[in-house]
């Protein structure tokens, strides 16, 4: 094997890690001169790390059993790849969250000296996560490829990453939303105290939850998307173009890393400038550099044949367009969110119905755009084109995730500012940074959903190649049965995670109500609430409730493949991709729209805070919480996990 | 062609019609000796008939244009079949609703002399609808077969029936739920007056809505299911067994009609007896007679080969089992509904989340049972077996629909009793009859959903045969794109109908609030509210809002077939069946569960009426209204309509 190009690709991965280390050093060097901030930040960090530690410990038996089974059935290489994938995913989550939970307090403190300083710290914190994910991802894949040289074996690396990601997303999502719903419904609605008020017993659990859900969960999520898109393309490419087909997606990834690192230098804001513009500049310049790089790499690798460049460009364009559509359906600047706010005037039920309607409708354009990207990919690069367009969408993960992870850091900084009694100006700066993050994150979400669909399709194609089927014929009743079962899984999965949040939230509500009732002086601020019991409720719920949906995703495809055969398993993948994508978009966007409808009313529309319209909007927001932060994003992982399970285990079913 | 057997089949259809006429005569002969009841019943009847008239008039251009296009592109027979199908569907809706709106007042009056008399009138009213649907259905199909002799041409008859059904379900569903939501939210929640209180301006619209939605809409729905299952089986059977394959489903239908007529004689209750038992006896005896008849018909037609009998039996068994599962998820006797009631204790948001979770989860077993029926059908009768098991499920429509339509009649009778000031005992009798109807209707719903899935599959198979595809390969990206678009349509369709109800309900709420505010003496009962303006709001909303979802269902398959080809259209059908079935079950059951959770609390659990838990449950019920009565049942029609459109137009896309 010629190692030069592999060294080059791995080199960009190392570069990303070095970059993350340098940035981490800078964050560490930033000193916080406020005892309260330091104390709160460290409470949150300890809570978050403790949860992550327990979560990983709980996953060890699962990982060990699967590794042994893989080794027994498919040989040592699969077991090794799976283990390394799982460990890489866990480490990126750990590293990213460690830095993020350091950055939140520093961001809050930096905000005392202005917007610019706060933006810098928060973005730096996010970029450590972003660069770690892509660096570890590329290095891991290259290492496995050097060791085993077969993309279908490396699929186990993706399997490891996906399974950790699913548990992390579901567990983190349940943790954060149980705390959030509990804190909001009793604190804000019943007791009438503001968000992040230290008198609220669930406030620490809520802030810890933001980290384990939005940071660690999202990191594992994007790590999984990133490596699986690359592995799927390598797998399909190896069949069609041999080594060149394997190398191309890795080069795209390398170009994306360089573009992302360069892009970070465009994220700068003058005092009084617009942070929105700064982040957008970072994304746009990264995207432009990525496209430029892809152009040259494609021309060089395929002797001037630019077909695949167009396939990738189609993917990137539709990903950005999906992000734009997402913004239209979830931002208060456009009609859908205003409609939900309007519907809040006539009460709870019309608010809920309106949000569900908006969410379902919002799946329309994204699905059309995914179809367009598929057709463009096929036209210019066949099935390989679809796979490459997914890689193209995700190659800028380094930057996209930096922006994504920046949001929760700013959000947490706001919470710390509130709780530690920093001046009101600080909170208004962090609020602004948070709001900016939400908007920019829409593009990231668009890329995530679009690429999930395309990656799942590519994995599906790779599966079809691996089991050597001439056709997965929909007219075959077994395929149809598979399609039904596959289509069902995202519904069951969503139901399980929503019910889990609901149950945990009910316990949290009861506990918060109990503390308000039984601890004297709690409302006057003279007695401290018992934060730990709320943290325990969230932790226990997350660890208990993540088991069934997580296992289901791994076990059902195996059972269907074993009992109904490879055709039915193909149908299952098709069905799960379709309903999974629809439900994911529906739930994510409905949740986002409800959230922003509430904020829109809080800005003073329809009477503002304290009106019945506002009360209705708060309920909508609460319903949307597990939609957008637990079930919705987990579905993106679910469909890829099932596809990668099918691909890895394909040899057993033939 | 040998007309003897066709005459025999048509004869049972004539028998059903005669039966309906005799029963109608008896209902007419029943005299109501209460002026208030007569007046109210006639107001409701006039309102309902006026709406139906306007609805049909609005559909004339659509029917005319489609007929002309069909005639132009496929020849006169298709156009004639389409027109006859549309007219048959409209007439059964008309006839059934006419009798039902006569029976409601008579049921209320009969209840003054006891449960037994009331049950008899209500069930007689429902059975006119049931028998008319099957009679007209069988006669129509036989007539078209005698005329043209080709099941693929007769598919246009199903097309006509389906398109009218979709508009009727969507229009009726929007009408009834806009009125219901408006009446409930302002009347019950805000003003605190009971259901069906004559002081509520939306009360007449609400009662009219029950008829146009639950009676006319459901009749058109089941007419469509019934004829399409038969046509699909004829179409598939003709390819495999020739005339015998065409005759078998018609014989099943004939057996079902005879069984249903005989079954009505088992519906009788002694004074003080259990009406639940009476209805169940009717269903069970009909089912038993149907199975017995199928056994002999199969043995006779296939020379002792009972394979198809097992296929049919599998269908019937899984349909009944789906009904049982439906009851578990929607009846207050079981855990899911109790969980929702429990979740209402912690407020609106947890009630909503719990209901959504229960609804999504409730899709699990029904889908598994549909898969089981499919596999059993295939094992014993190949693709034809699937089609026959759907016919088996629906053959007892005569009885199932009688029981289904009985429910809304009893419900309406209760409203009339309330408004006309009949003694409290009357209302308690009608309430009991209504509750019994709800439970027994669960089995009917199970049959409807199961048969919709199987019928859609059978139509899909017939489509595959008609376009002569060797495979509809999921690995083909065009099929996958079709699958995505098909999977999207039920979401968009649901969104449109939910938003339509939401918008109309908001208008209704504003109007009812306005009347309460502006009409002096309305709350004291000294001034009559302005019922007509509420009727107008529902009517206008229904007629306006049914257009887009209805047209979408017809136009999108045509566009996909035309622009992306027959493979993509196959994918579209597959995708729409999968998400359509899931969403239909989710929405119907979530709505039913919310409804019964509210009733459970009203019985005194969790503090009963007037508590915050009850308020939360009322909101859940309101959210569930358009789920279970507008979007959910319409989806059953949608998936079959799209399949039948594809089948009819298949020759154009080859």
C-alpha cells in the first residue's frame, strides 16, 4: 500500500488535534477572577463529568459483549475496529465536554469585559470539540485502513461510533430534558421565578444537562455522522474505483479539515460588531475553501473529470438549502413561528396543533432537497456520487460543530452569570451570543439531517453490494414486511424516548414541588435547595431509560436479517430511513418553532409575558423539548446505526 | 360470460338494499311525540343535508375534469367507471346520512321508554348505512364487470369512490372538529357550561358535524375500502387464476353480506340487559358465519384446496387482533390511558407528551399483525392471498359499519336529549349506548386500518403487474427518491388537515367568544345564540380547506409517474403506505386515548372535574380531536387513493 497519501490525510487529522490542544491551552490560560463563577462552573463540570463517567461505565458490558460476538462471528479485525470506534467516540465526547464545561464560566466572566472577549472564549470552547471530532475521526479511520485495508471491516469502526452515539444522545437527551421540563414547569410557570434562578432546585441539573445533552451528545452524534459518511463512501468507492474510490472521500475530509482550521480565523468581531456576522463569515469562508479544494482534488485525482465535484457540490448546496428552510420554519422572523404565536391566543390546544402542523409541513422542502441531492449525485457519480455528496456535506464538520457547540456554552455562561449574580449586562451579552448561536446552528442542523439521509442511503447501497443482491424488490412481500418493520422502529423509538422524558420530568416536577413546599426559606433565598436530588433523578432516569431504545436499534435488524433474510433486512433499512428522516425533521423543527414562538411572545408580542398566550406558548415549548433535543436528533443516529449494523453483519446473513 | 354466478353475487347486493329499505320504512314508521325533539332533529338534518349538498356541488368540477381526462387518455370505459364510482359513493353517503339524521331524534325519544327501544332505533339507523354501502358496492362492481369485463378498467370505479371518500372524510372531518373544538374550548372550558348546552352558539354546528364527519365521512370511507379491496383482489386474481380469481373475492363479499344480514338478528337486548353484549353478539355471529361460508365457498371453488381459506382466516384474525390492541391502547380499562390520566396531574405538557408517546407506541402490534397477515397470505395464496385476506377483513363491512354508524347516532341522540330538555334518564341511556358504541367500534377501526394496509399492498401488487415491472428495486435511487416523496405525503397531508382544523377552530372560538360577549341574555338562556354563523364558519372552512390535500393525493402520483417513471411511482406507493399506516394508527389511537383519559378523570379519578388534571385532559382531548377524526382516518383513504390512481393510470406511464 502506498502510505504517502494516507500520511497526508492523517496529517490533517493531527493538525486538527494540535489546533485543539493549542486552543485548549489558551482557554486554560484565561483566568477568572470571580469566586462565585469559579465555584458554579466547577459544580456543573463535576456533575457533567460524573454523569459521563457513569454513562460510559454503564456501556462497558454492551461494548464488551458486542466486541466478543463480532470477534467470534466475523474475526478479530471487526472486533478491534468496533472497540476503537467506541473508544474514539467516547474520548471525543469526554475531551470536548471537559473543555466546554471549563469555557462556560470563562465566557461568563469574559462577558464582563465585553461581547468580543466572550464570543472569543465561547467559540474557542466549541472549536476544541469541533476539531477533536474531525481529528480523531480521520486518524481513527486511516489507522484502521492501514491495519486492515478493507472498508467493509472498517464499517465496524462506524458501528462502534454509532452505538456510543445513540446511547449518548438518548441518555443525554433524557437527562437534559427531564431537568429542563421540571425546572421550567414548576420554577417558571408555577413559582414564577426566572430561568436559571438559584432558588430552583433543578437549576444545577438543568445546566449539567445542557452539557451532557447538547455538548457531549452532539459531539458523539457528529462524530458518528462524520466517520460513517466517510466509511460508506470508502465502501461503495472500493467496489467501483478501487483504491482511488477509497482515497477520494478521505481527501475530501482532509480538505474539509484544512478549510475548517483556516475558517476559524475569519470568526472575529470588533467591539460593537455583529457576532452573527462573525460566525456566518466563518462558515461561509470554510464552505468556500472546501468547495475550492474539492475542485482541485477532483481534477487532480480523476484527470480533469469533474463529475464527482458536481455531485459533492450538489450535496453541499442542498445541505445549506435545508439549513435555510430549517431557519424559515423555526425562526420568529418568518410566518410559521408567527402562526404558532398567533394560535397561542386561543389557548393550549391550538398552540400544540399549530406546532405539530408546522413541524410536519417543515419536512416538505428538506425531503425534496434530499431527493434532489440524491438525483444529482446519481447523475454525476452513480451510487458513489450519493455517498460523496454526503461526505461533502459533512467535511466541514470541524467548523459546523464549532459553531454548534458554541451555542450551549454561551447558554450555560448565561446560567452561570444569572446564578452568580454578575451584572445584568453580562446576561444580556450571553443572551445575544446564545440567540446568534441558535440561528447559525440551523445551518448545522440542515447539514446534519441532509447528510444523515444521504449517509444512510450510502450505507444502504454498501449493504446491497455486500450481500450481493441483484435487487431488493418492493413487490416481494418479504421486502414489504421489512419496510413496515423498519418504518415502525422510528415511531417506537420516539415513543420510548418521549415517554422516558415524560416519566423523568414527572418525577422531577414532584421533587421540585416537594422542595418548594418542605424546605423553609427556599423562596426567600435564605436556604439552599437540595440540588443533588434533582441531579440524581436525571442521572438515574437517563441511565435506565437509554437501554431499551438503544438495544432495540441493534437487535431488531439482527433478528430480521436472521429470521426473514437479507431482502427483508434491505426493506427494513429502506423503511427506517424514510420514516426516520421524516420524524427527525418533524420533531426537531416543531420543537424549534415552539421554542421561538415562546421567545417571540416574551419579546412583547400578543401581550408578552404573563398572558394566557404566553402560558400556552410555554406549554408548547415544553412539549417541544424532548422532540427537538431527545427524539429528533437521536433518530438521525438510529437510521445510520441500523444501516451500519446491517452492513457489518451482512456476511452472516448471506 | 357466464352470468349465473354474477347474478348470484348481485342478488346478495339487492338483498342488502332491500333490507336497508325495509329498515328505513320501520324507522319512518316510528313516531316521535315531542315537538322539541322533532324541531331539533330537523334543524340538524337540514344543516347536515345542506352541507352535503354544497360539498357534492363543489366536487362536480373535479369529478367532471377527471372523467374527461380519463376518457380522453384511457377510453370511455374508464371514464364511465370513474363516474359511476363517484356517484355510488355520494349516494350511499346521502342515503345513509338521511336515515341517520332521522334516527337520532327518534333514538332520543325512544330512550324515554327504555334502553332496549333506544338501542333498536339507533342500531337500525346504523344498519341502513351499513347495508347500503355493501349493497351498492357489490352491485356497482358487478355491473361494471358485466359491462367491461376487465378488473383493471373497474379500478376506475375504485378511483371514483376513493376520491369522493377522501374529500368527504377531510371536509367532514374539518367541519366537525372545527365545531367541536370551538364548542368545547369556549363553552366547556371558558364559560363552564356543559356539553350540548343550547346556550352554546356552536352546539348546532357540533351536532351537524357529528353527522357529516362521523356518518357521511365514515360511510364514504368504508365504501371506498370495501370496493377497493374487492377490485384489488379481482385485478390480482385475474392475472393468476383467470375468471375464478375474479369470482372468488366477489363470492367472499356475497357471503359477507348474507352473514351481516343474518347477524343483525343477533343484536337484541332484553330490558335491563347489556347493550355491549348485544352488539358484540352481532359482530361475533357475523364473523363466525362469514368464516363458515368462506370455508365452503373455498372448498367448492378450488376443489377442496383450502389454502385461500387460511389466507382469508389470517386476515380476519389479524384484523380482530388489531381491534383488540386498539382497545387496549384507547380504553380506560388498561394502562396506557391510565398513564395519560396520571400524566395530567403534572399539567398540560406532560399530558400531551404522554398521549403522543402512547399513540406512537400503539402502532407497534398492529404493524406486526399486518406483517403477519401479509406473510400468512403469501404463504397460503401468494400475492393473491394478501388481496383475499383484505377482502376477508372487509367482507363483514355490512355489520361492522352498522355498529360504527350506530355510535354517532347515539351520540347525537344524547345531544338532542340535552338540548330539548328530556329527562336526565334519557341522557344517561344515550350516554351508555354511546360508550358501548365507542368500545365496539374499536374492532371496526382495527379492521379498517388492517384492511387499508392490506388493500393498499394488493393495489400496489396490481400496479406492479399492470406496469409489467420485473422488480421495483430499492437499490435503484429513483425508487428511493419515490419512497421518500411517498413517505412525505402523509406528513404533509396530516399537517394540512390539522392546520385547517386549527385555523377553523380559531375562527369558531373567536365567534363563540364574540356571541357570549355581545348577545345580552345568552348565558341566562333568555336570548337565543346565532347558531347559523357557526354553521357557516364550519361549512366555509371545510369546503375551502379540503381542496389542497385532496388534489395533492391525485396530482403528486401523476407527476412522479410522468417525470420520474414507473419505478419511482412504485417507490412512492411503498413509501406512502408505510408512513401512512403508521401515522394513521398513531393519530387515531392517540386521539382515542386522550379522549378516554379525559372521560376517566371525569369519572372522578385524580380529583375529577374542575381540577387542573381535568383541565390538562381536556386540552389533550382537543388536540386529539383532529388527530382521530380528521387526519387519522383520512390517511387510510389517502394511501389507497394514491395506489388506485397509480393502477388506473399505469398504462400511461409504461
